[in-house]
């Protein structure tokens, strides 16, 4: 016997042969024994045509799957989304500018073509903007009333975590774009910056729904808020061609706290959008190359002298006062209309009268042969900006105005140029204030920008009149540039109205020069300091007027708020869901409350907070439990169980025989079918009942039913759900799936009375939360958390509510409303009545308001028109027992609204 070759020692667990090749070898040996032999050769392997087709299909399917995964992964990346957003917004911005420019050209052509006849010119000058404004107001009212106004106040509210319905829908997009184009083409002093921020946000919301097909992260709420920040930057960037200023302006206007990771998204999208916007202008031959929108040609060597800085500071301080007055005037116009009930009801019923009257008055006063000749009335907003930024000194060319070109309209043979600029500023001031209150898409940035340019130009012309030869310093003559003063005034007044500093950067990008960077920054900072100490910004003022659920900032003069804690303002009567509750408890909670989120506790006795459940989840849970499909399924299973348990009596089944058909793909053999007529049997009889003839011969199993993702109906449903996403007609999937289910073949054996009894029986069962999505970590605060820290957390995280716990036990809940009411100033309750009652005085409280038991004697304080009639003792203040209610008499009814107890600390004692 030959000696066996000695193998080297192997480590434990190490194989000497390849397992893959070994397994294949063993497989071939086993199969070779069963395969037929031909001429003594090896086994004959037969491959059917179906196997070849299946192998080819599997390879093609795997390749297509890899390509699909790669494309889906790439399409879901941020840069694809940002490029699409920038491209769409650039196209929309260019389309709006092109359409409004053509509209203004038609306006001027119509006016000039009727030159000999002054009455016909007046008729055309007034009728044209009147028709466009009425069309814009009517179109907004019919398509989407949410498109009215700027859109930035609503967007600030949305980015703070508040859900506003119908503000980010395609209908609002269509209404905003069409009505804004009509408003800009009418020549009325309205802007496009605010509406374009809203339009860009709508585009981002719709695109995020579309991109969620490729990447599910776009369905995340926080992710959508981050994309809205980039959309705001795109809106400003494509509006003025100013990407840097657009990003900074969007941060200052919409965000209290900004995540640095969103910086590149804003800059990337805004830069791409501004570039494409200017490329469209070059393509349309509106510009020779990509340049600034209002390009200036100030000298760069010595643009200003140090002695001019006091004049620039005066512009900044005066702009602060003027900006605060603009915001105050705008708010009072709206409140004045609301205070007069009869006027408000009349304008609500006849919505087109208010914009019609305002347009008629503005157009009549700006009629060039009339009063408009004393205020450059024939200049449209963009023409006015271009003329105010020019390099000419108008006081030096009053005798020969033809040198000024288009700016010659500022020169009148009988009126001084100072009077014309002053009249232009005063008239455009109140016209802009009133025009921005019309029910059409309109922004306040561009009208205020024109006002600031006019004010700065007035100061510059005065300086040029005082120093006709310029300012001499160190044997160098510095000429006065009134255009530079106009640029500084535009940035300062716009910054004062919006409470932003980034307007200076926007001016740099609009003019293409940074020669006046130092005086401009000085003026803008001074204007902000003055305006912020007097009035809120224009957007915050609109939020207050519209009473949007927005969290205001803690001001410098609100140090007393730091002594208020969460336990003073929280709501103790919390509607909760326990883990051992019944379905009836869930039904009662849904019927008697309107809260969007319910806290989930361990039990009513322990009150240990386990998490929170959204309202739609509880609705779906209850709907599935009481659904008809579940009831029929239970009835079908019950009958099947009864049939299975009943012994065979020999008479239930008739003799039957089957010859099963083997449906091969090659269709080589088709045996005949022999089937006796069967009696009608219930559809719920299952195959586990053995027929009396004995077992049937084995047959080829029926093909498995395709999964819901593979059926054509499912694909059609996914396509339709996508379309409903885009059209904002989408409903929760569980509701749609239930609605799409076909009616069951099983006939309902229950009567209505039995169905009602079955539902009542099911409601008494304990809830199973296995199929319900529960947030295991809702945001929590402790009772002694200060108001300052609470305000910071709500602002930073965009919270809408937070639960107050003590050692894990639920004590109360604090929502955005409680924090907002606590921060309201005392004058906001003017012409109202505040009743502050102690807990034992239950008769002082509105009906239905429950109170906790205490022994403190009830007293009340009444505040009417700022006059305090009675004051609580200081020892009762901030004791936690005080409940405040805000009531306002409206006819025979009294409406009560809860006011936090922390408000009492503001009252004098």
C-alpha cells in the first residue's frame, strides 16, 4: 500500500478546499447519477427555453435595478434639489419681470399715443392700472386668498414650527405669480421681494414632495424647514440678482437661530438662481453682459470725504425715525379699517372697492400733466431708482435739463428741485403705506427702497447746494456725489423698516460698487438702533395685526420676564391617553378635544410620561379597529372555524373530480379539463376541508399572487398619490388604502342593530398600540424652567408645545400660545377687560372652566382702557393659584381667552 502523502498541519477551523467549488462538484456528482447517459459519455444536461429566458431576465432586471438605485441615490442629493429650485425660480423671476416690463411699455405707449387729448390721456392713465389691480385682487380671491400680501410674515410663522394651511400649495403659487405680475405691470408702488420669498418657499415645498419619491428624507419636517431657509435666499437672490445679500437677508428676516450647515445650501441655490436670472436678461438683450441691476459709476479714488460722515449719520438717524413711522402708519391704516365695524363689513362684502379706490387716487395724483408734474409722476419705480442713482448734480443743471436725459423730469421751470424731491418723498410715502395694505400680492422692500433713495438724494442735493465746489481737505477737492447719498439713504431706510443690516450688502450688489461701504454701514446701523427702539419690524407688525401664532423676541426692556417660570404659565388640565385605556377613551378624547398631539402615560394613577401620539395616528387606530373590513374578516374566520369543527355528515358535498391543467410557458401539452358542475358554495370555505372522495392527485401549484408593489393597480395608485401630492389633494395613506380596497365578496350577515352592538363591544376592549407610531421622547421641561430658557428652546428648536414633568410624572403642558401671551406688552390689551380670579372664586370664571381647590378667598382685578379698577394684594401675585382670562364683548356674547398668570407681574401694585 502506497504511503499516503503527509499534509502540512492546518490551523483549527481552516478549510483546505474552496467551499464554492467543492459544493458545485458534489452537486454535479449527485445530479450525474440521475441524468440520462448518451453513448457512454457524460450526463446530458437539458436546459429549457423558460430557464434561458428567466436567466436573461434576471440579469437584465439586476442591471436595471442597479441603474435605478444609482439614479435614485443621485436624484435624492441636495445639490439636485437646489439646482432645480434655483432654475425654476430664475425662470419665474425673469418671466414676471419680462411680463411686467412689457405691460409698463404698453401703459406708456397708450398714454403717449393719446397725446393731443388730455382727457383721454387721463382716462388711459387711470383705467389701465385700475383694471390690472382689480384683476389681481379678484384672481387672488377666487384662486387662493392666502396669496395676498407679502408672505414673509407667514413664512416666519411656519419656520417657527406653526402649520399654516394652504400657504405652500400650487394654488397659492399660481395666484401669487399671476397677481404679482399684474400688480407690477400697473405702475402702483408695490414690490416683488416679499412675494418672491413666498413663491420660492412654495417651489421648495412642492419640490420636496416630488423629491421624496427618490429620497424619503425629504418627508421629514425639520428637513423641509431647512430647505425653506434656502428657498428664502433664492427668492431674494433671483429677485435682485444679489445672492450674498439674499442669503443674509433671509437669515435676518426669517430665522432667530440659524444652523451653519444651511449656509452652503443658501449660497449655492441663490448664486445659481441669480446667475441664471442675469443670463436670461442677456439672452433677451436687456443687458450687454452679466452686470448689476442698477449699475452706478461713482468715482473710486475719493468717493467721499471724512467731513461728510456727519451727513451720512444724519441720514441714518432720520431714516430710523422715518422707518418706525412707516411701520406705525401701516399698522394704523389696517387697524383703522378693522375698528369701524360697518366699514369693515362693507369692505368684506365688496372686496374690490378698497383696492379700486386706492388705485384711482394714486393714479389720479401721479397723472403727469396734473399734479404728477411736480413729483416726477411719470417715472415707474425702477426708472425712479435709476434716475436717483445717477452721477449728475441736479441743482447745477436747472437751466439746461436736457443734459440729464431721463432725469430731466425732476427739473421744473417754476418749482425748485428740492420741492419736487420733497413732494415725491411725501406723496410716495403715504402711497406706499396704503398700497401695501391692498388685498393683492405686494412687498414693501422696493417701495421703501425708492423712498430711501429719494430721501438720500434730497440730503445729497442740499449738500451740493451748500458746497457747490466740493469739500476741500488737505488741498484735495472732494466733489459731492448726490447719487452716493441716494444709495446710502435707500439702504438705511430699508434696513430701518425691516430691522436688517444686510440691506447694505444688497445695495452693493444692486449697484455693483462698494465705494461707500463705510458710510453705508454707519447709516444702516444707526437706522436700526433708532427703529428697533421705537417699533417692531414691518413683518413683525403684520404678524401682530394678523394675530399669527408667532413667538416674539425677548426685548432689552423685558428683564421682568426672567422671573417667570413654566409652572406659572403651563396648562394643568391636560388631555392624555394611558397605556391601559380602552378604545372608548380614545374616541372620547378625539371627539371632545382638538389637540394635535396627546401625551401617553403609564396609567392615570402614576402619570408617568411614556411618549406622545399624534392625532392622525389615533384616528387611524380607531378607524382600523371599527372598520367594516375587520368586522367582516372576523365574521369570516368565525364561520370558517365553525365549519372546520363540524363533523362531516356525508351530504354537504357532491361528487366532484378535477383534472388540473398544467400551464407551461412553452405550451407544449394542454390536457383536457374534465369538470363537473359544482353547486354554489360560500366564498369563505377554505381548502383545508377534505372532500369525501379522498385526496386529489398532486398538481402543479397555482402561481403566487403578485405583491401589492408589483401589481399594475398598485403602480397606478403610486402615480395617483404622486399627483395628489403635487396638487395638495393628498390624504393620509391609511385612509386612501381603506378607500381603495375593493368591496369584500363576503356578504355582511349582520343587521344594523348587531353592528352597533358589535362596535360598542369593541370599544370596551383595551387599546393595542403595536400598530401605532409613538414618539418615545417628546420634549419635556421641569416646572422651575425660566421663561427665558423656555423662549430660547422654543425659538431654537421650533417647538409648538412641550410637556412639563416632575420626576417623570406629567404635570402640565406649555404651548406656543402660552409663551406668546406672556410676552405680550400691556398695551395690547387696550379696550378690553381682564378678569383675574383666585381659584376658589369659581363663579368668576367662564362656564366650563375647571379650577383646583384652594382656601384663598377670591378677588378680581378689572383692567379697562389701561385703567386699573382693583388690585390684588402683592402676596397673591405669582402664587400659582391665579387664573387669568381675557374677554371681549361682541354683541350679546362674551368670548373668553386664557391669559397666563405670569402676565400679572407686569401690573403695578
